C-alpha cells in the first residue's frame, strides 16, 4: 500500500487506516474527487510522521480541527466511514503499549 520507507509500527497504523477508511474511498467510483484528494492529503501528512505522531494526528482529527470537521462531514455525506467509526479498534490496537514495543 505504501511505497515510502516507513517503520513497522507506522506501516501497521497505515495498513489499518487503509483497510478501515482510506481504500474504500480511493477505490470508489462514487467518491468525489474532493474527498479522494482529502484522503490522499491525509495519507501524505500521516506518512511524514513517526508512529506516535500518526496516533496524535488521528486523535486530533477525532477531536476536530477546522479542516477535519469539514472533511469528516464530507465523508459522512458521501456515505463513507470516518475516523470515528474505527475509534474503538484504533484505541485498543494503537495504545501506549503498542508504542513501547521494540
């Protein structure tokens, strides 16, 4: 899914988000170009971070920045899962213990 050289933890986070959120949008002919562009931008921004930064980015999107609130609304309007729909699994899977693993 990713051609960049990122670490194992980062790849695990990105694989999860691709499976739960990103790929459904990117592969859908029904998704607007604006939504696809937003997903590609989100992927690019997340891949610039380490695992802790990716997790922080995710939680910032949940809490709601000005940009993320509008993006989440567009995702819902177009019928796609948002970060919020993956919240429980993300919280359990990518906790402090995950970050402390070698």
